[in-house]
C-alpha cells in the first residue's frame, strides 16, 4: 500500500477556497486500487499548505490513475507551478473536482508530489 501526498502551497487566506474544490472528486474515487483521499490543511505565516493524501493498493494502481484518460480529463484545465525547491520530486495536479487555477492567478503558489510506502497502520484495518 502507498500514500501519494500532493503538497500545494496556497496564498495565505485562500486555503478554504481551494479545499472546497476537493469535496466532489472527479473520478479518482472510481480508479482501480484507490482506497481513500484525505485533505490536510495548515495555515502558515508566508503561505498556507493543503496536502492531498491519496491511499492506493499499490504504486501500480496510482500510476494507472495518473496515466489514465480520466486523470487527463480531470486535470485538463491547468496544473500548479512546480515547487522550485522540489528538485528530486515529481509534481502533480490535484485530485479535486475542479482543476486548480493557473499558478499565474496568484492563489496557487506551487505543488510537490511525494509517494510513500506504508510500513504499517494502527489500528490495523
């Protein structure tokens, strides 16, 4: 099992606006191997952060979603600007209903994707 975390930097004060877009997923919930999605928010001094955490049965299931036609359709409008500090990580669009506004709009400041193998869960499901 893996957890993919897309950390999105957001202009301070706009986290609720962006988080709202994820309340109605657009296809990810039907992807083979998808288990769940959680949104974590954090207000910061310089910017806010939204972490979109998706849990998958395997890396292959996650890669299948990312390479699917449904993923392309769900993220066709725009993608967040990659985080310049994320030199070793991939960047990815969000998993929400509406694609994020273009980075040039000033609300979305960047994104960084990280994928983690689950060592164990407690309590066990």
